[in-house]
C-alpha cells in the first residue's frame, strides 16, 4: 500500500467519511505524495494526458502574440504576465521565447510571475526556465502577489481544483454530498448525512426552479468553491488588464443536460479514461469540467467586465488572422506548426471542448 493511500486511509478512519473534495485534494496534492507532486512527466506523450501545451510551442507563441497586442496599449513602464498552474514551466518558456524574439521592448519591461504553491513544481519550473533567470518571479499564493497590470492566465488549472460531488434528492428537493469511506482495501462512495459545505447548500439556489421539478433523483454533478474563490482573488489582484482561463467546461445550465446525469468527474491514466475515480489514488489524474458562469459572476462581483466566451478554435483562429496581417511578428507557418494549429483548433481534438473565458478591467 502506497504512503499516499495510507495517509488517505488514516484521515478517513479518523473521521469515518471525508468529502470527495478532500479525497481529491489529498490524491492530487498531498505534499510529497500526491499525483501532481511526484513527477513532472504527467502531461504529454509519456504521461497520462495531453494539454495544448504538450502539442508543441505554437500554443504559447499564439498566446504570447495576443498578450503582446493587449499589453502594447498600456503605456505603463512595468507590466506583468502571471501564470498559474505552470506545471513544468513549458508554457512560460514558449511565451517568453516568443516575446524575447519578436517583442524585445515589451520583453524588457515585462515581469513574468508564476503563482505556484508547491515547492517541487517550483523546482521543475526553475529548471525549465533557467535561460530566463531574472525575468521570472515565483509567488506561492495569490495573496503574496502585488497588484497586476497585465494578464493573469492559466491553461487547465481550474479543472484540476478539488470538486465537491453532489447528488439531487428529488423527494426532498435538495442536494446531498457524496463522501468517501474505506471498505476493506478499497475506497467507496457513500452519501454524507450532513450537507458538508455551505457551498453545497448554495448550489440549490443556482438551479432554476423549472429544472428542479424535472431533475431526476440521483442526478449527480460537481461544484468547485475552490475555483470560484481563486477567480475572485485573482480578479481582486487585477488593477488593469485581463483575467483569462482556458479550460474544458460549460455554462451553468449546460451542466444539467440529461447526458451529464453522472456529472463530469473523470480519471485519466496513460491516455485512457479510468472507470473508478477512487481507485489508484496518486497514480491517476482527477478532473472535472469548469463552470464558466460561476467564474463570470465572481469576476463581475469584483468589477470585471466579461468578454464573450469563445471556443479555443475561435480564440486561436482570431490570433492566427492577426499574425498574418502583422508581418514580421510571428515565426514562419511551417508544415509542422500548421499541424499543431490543426490539433489545437480541430473540433474533435482541442478546438471545441476547450473554451476561453476572459474578463477585463
Ligand atoms: C492539468 S495540469 C496543467 C498543466 C499546464 N498548465 C498545461 O497546460 O500543460 C494542472 C496544473 O495545475 C497545478 N495546480 C493545481 N492547483 C494549483 C494552484 N492552486 N496554484 C497553482 N497551480 C496549481 C497542478 O499541480 C498542475 O501542475
């Protein structure tokens, strides 16, 4: 039995049951033991899943081009790009490499900040970004970050935040929470008696009254208070510029579609979806789709303005069009780079499932 599984069992045995959010927190992030703590090669061909970053450098170059267009309007001396969920630092290297080559003046006045709570991941990032020493600063929490003029962004960060898994009790017309307990050697689901988090109760209020009447008994979904809180905190840090996240997810009402009656939680290992999210703790990724409506509302409450939600295909295609009209500011479109573009934008690959939420101040 792995050290991580022993740790999770110890916590469950002490309490009898824990929320799935707590199980997921430990499985992914228990210091020194969790899935995202132990190896940098989780993402990409040799790992468990691909992201747009692992497709190649083009994704970072397109983002860098767009960020530069946004930042050039700001006459301020210093500006910041703040990345969260930087993992092994590859996206940061792709963005900085592009800006250094094509926007040297902006590169000079730019500070690249990485928001990274984990010491192990900071270490992987420092190794990847050794060529940009002095340009990159690390912060272990949003609270530690000074006010930002620029762009705060992430790719596939919020889908990796721990979610509460909740089910609909049609008779009682309320949500209950799914917890995790031990049964022999295994972890199993069990309905919690207390609706644990305040956030779980507030989910009831988010479901439109007409939908409550028809939502089938046992309909299961996820809520992610951690993502909502993170987004609010990031919005508060943004003095001027944009807050952007690229992730798979839906608007609030899309979560209640009949084909999502079992929610969006899934586990991945070696590029396959795994049956049981409670199995192989620490050896498989756990992820759930992001609720973009919640992010938009949280940002607006902090005074941000919401831009139209775009698919990754729409967002990157617009940037592509600008790279064509702005001559000399982008690397040549070789056949290898064109293939990357197709993977990033094809509706069956990453183009449609991923969406880009942007808010500005
Ligand atoms: C799915 S991976 C995506 C990695 C990378 N952005 C990419 O697109 O290839 C999610 C990353 O977010 C990190 N992460 C999770 N919670 C975080 C937090 N609160 N702050 C910063 N990073 C976090 C995880 O450790 C992991 O490295």
